[in-house]
C-alpha cells in the first residue's frame, strides 16, 4: 500500500458480547498495515495488526511514545486518558529507570502480601453474596467491588474517597463526544488528589504500595514527586476497572462453555494456565490504545511508514495471529507456547500484570470452589453489554447456584 492510500474510517465501536471485531479480523487477514481514521484527534494513523509487526513497533526505538506528547493524535476517547508525564509516554532509557524503580513495588514478596489481602476481600465479598442469596449479580457482588477495594487497600486509600475516585476514572474512559469537559475535569481532580496523597506518604511512609514506590531506590535514583503522583494515578485507573471487566468476561466465558468450566472444576491446578488463555482469547477492549510516532522511515509487511507518522498497534489482533497461534480463534485452556499480548509488550508491558493475574486467580478460583453449582440465571443472549466505553464487559452477570 502507498502512504497516500485512502484511510479507513474505524470507530471500533463493535460491542457484540465477546465476539471478535470483524473489522479488526479483516485488517489482520487482508491489510495487516492499514491507514485508519479514529473517532477523535486529528489526521490519520497506521494500524499494525500482525504479532511480529506489533512486537517490532513496541520494541524498536525507531518508534517513540514520547513523540506523541503535544500532538492531538488519533484516538478512541475525546480526551487522552494518559498523562503527558506518565511512564506510558516515556521511551528508553528514561522509562527503563522508572520501570526499574516501580517494579520493586511488584516484587514477589509484595505480590504475595497482595494475594493474602485479595483472598480476604474475596472471602468477605462471597460471604455477602451467599447471604444475599440466589440469584445475584456477579458484577455487583464480586467483579465490581473487588479490584477497587484491593487496589485502594494496596494503595491505602481511605474508603470514604473510593467512590469518587472510581467515578473520575470511569469518566476518563467514556468515548462519547459530549463527555470531553467532564473527562478534563476528572483528570485534574485525580491529579490533585494524588499529588496531596503522595506527598503525605513521602513524608510519612507506611506499608502501602505508594509508600513502597516513594522509598524505592536504585543506587541514588528515586521517583520524583511528579513521577510518583502520576504513577499512583495510573495504578488506580488501570488497577481497578480493567480487572473488574476481565473478572466479568472470564466468568461469562466459563459459564457459557460447559466443557471448559468442567475442565477447570475437575483440575483446579489448571486455572492459572486457563486464565492466561482466556486473556489471549477474549477481546477485552475496543480498538486501540496509546500510539507511537515513527522517528524515521520504516517498512513493515511491505508497507512504508514515513518518519513522523502516527502508528497504532492492536494487541487484540496480535493475540489472534495464525502465524503465532495454532487455531487462534479457538479457546484451548491447555494451550502453551507463544506469549499473549493482552498486558502489552516490550518497554510498556503492564507493570501491574502480576497483581492483576493474582486477583483473577484468587477471585475465580474461590468463586468456583465456593459455588460448585454456579450457572447463569438467564440465557447468554440476554446478558447486556457495555456500549459506551473502550472496554468490553457485561453490565450485569446474574447467576444462580
């Protein structure tokens, strides 16, 4: 394809349960490096869909996240979700320093402590669900509250502040055009809140994750005040809603697939591997996330990308690339081999992935153990799905047991 080929208009608003977006599927098959237009932002962008090409864009220093700062880049939401100073918009070696410091907060000993906290929260939530009685909404009783309670406990955020912080985070994820002013306000409010909170933890550290990050050292290197504030925001935003949605998505997937559900019940030790495969298989979001800028001319799959061009990647399509995954459109809970890209790749692989995986394992493992007869309370086709956010998830998931 020539660089001046007409761009495809891609709203990426497909929201049919957890079916794969046919536009993305077609691009992966027929036009793996495509010129696209998105609902918000100026101009056009490239969309890269093949696994190997996505890996190149996310690891090759000829593609820069930092270079999008100050540009009204093509995107899914009216207001950019990301903060200009966030690690999400850094390039190596600057991001490597920050990632090294932040990773100390997700060391195995900290993750194990988070697992214990998560188990306690899950047990309390499922106790309440059992007391509430059957039928109950799994989104309301488990998927919704668990990640917020867990991340707020890990960050030691007062319970009285949690509802408002969650509301701000959700406002920033909304894709509707009339939401822009609200999103700008929500981002400013979150920033102000965490600026104050991180300063307090810097002065009087406790045993929470913010304090761990505030005191983390690599030689003489520490996170500065702005880095700490933005990282705390990122942890709240990415550490709650995405896990909420994936608990709902994975529970729905198992409850609508009797064979897979029976397999996990019969072999609980398979659960981590099964969750990993469902993370690959489930299209948990719509469209694309944060792009990069080509710093020089680069050819991918026979297409010339010019210096200065905006380049988006699709982790969703990379996870369905038949060059890397045998029978990519089938759910195989015993699948091993190629690593999925649901948590991103390269220098921007999700630092909180170990915590997310821990929450999913504890929540789903305990749920299946506590409720051996758990099943959907209504036909699958009657489950209602979110249609206004960048995320794919059931609005309610009524279950009986």
